[in-house]
C-alpha cells in the first residue's frame, strides 16, 4: 500500500492526513513534497495526522526528522497527531518521541499551535 | 529436527526491499512468531535489504543482493549479502547519541539490533553479509532480554 496524503486547514493550521506506509522511496518522497508545498505557500503550522499510517521504516523516520527540522528552520512548527502503536514504539526506541510534539486529540493539537 | 531454507538472488532495486520484507513476514508467520514479532523480523530484514540495495550496491544494476531464509528447530536465520565495498563496522554511529538524534539516516542497523536476538555483520572487500537471528520460542534459555 502506497502513501496517500490529503491536506486541510483548521483555524490556520494545516493538517496533513497521512495513510499507508512511510518508507524508502515513494512514501518518504510524498511526505517530503507535501511539507515543502505547504512551506512554499507560507503555511508553517503543520500537523501531521499519522492515524492511518500502518508502517514506517528507518527512511520514514528520517523523513519525519527532516520535515520537523525543515519546518522549524523556516520559523514554523510541526506536530504529530494520532500515532499508531507501531509508530509510537518506533519513536520511543529511537528516542525521538520526546523530540516531537506528539498529540492524540486534534482539537487540542490545533489549539497548541497558538 | 525440521529445517527449511529458501535462497534467492535479486536486483538492487526498491522492489527487492519490499519483496524481502514480504518474504520475511511470511516466513516468520509460518515459523509461529506472534504478530508483533513478525513485524519486528520483517522490519529488520527490510532494513538489511535497504542497507544492501542502497548503501552496499548503491542501486548498481550489475550487482545482486542474495537472501537466505532458514528455519531450524531453534532459530529463524535470515542472511542478506550485497556486492558492495564492505561496510566499515568501526564507523557505525550511535543514532541515540545527542549529536546524532536529529540526523535523517543511520538508524537501520540500530533497528535490526533492537528487533532481533542476534545480528552479525561480516564485511569483506567483495561485499557485506548481515545475519539476523531470532530464537524460536521455547527452544533457547533466553533471548536478548535475558542476556542483558
């Protein structure tokens, strides 16, 4: 299953609803392009909804780190929403869970940007 | 003692990485591992395949990746061999070190070691062999946790 991303906006926050696999190749590139597209439009408050992401590999983890850093370097903020157990566990063992701002409720996540 | 072994060779492509993961998934499930363990084994194999295709063979169409999937009465053993220049095992950075935490790569071998009971890396001038071992339940006195 390939990666699919749809974008929507809530109270000035861009939410990327991701589904599928963030893995080496197409999945990672799709995520990268989506984040860059938002940044190019000046949208720097980005919430990545990973609720339907079934799988992520080391390249996908790297892409999340890259997205986080890229957004932050442009003065923006990127948060993660609705981690599945698999993704949660991966971020825990790689010690990235505390690096990312992880939320499990969309409404409070959107409010947290302000 | 029952023993199964499957060996094959594939091109240095992303399709090979996906294929290796799927084969590992099937092999581990058939070996009786539970859902979480199957995911861990298939991810470790995926990472080894990424290492071979991307870093070892560098997508070279003239180089192959060889896989052995073997189940013995005590272990599931997956061996991945590339035809690259040989991984320098003395220069594998710790991805958990503060200075490496925000790097976008370098977590593959760490994930293999996290998910398997044993990981052996054998580099040579003709390529790198990575052997991933997961103990079958009830046949050994302890796995990774017991040895720590």
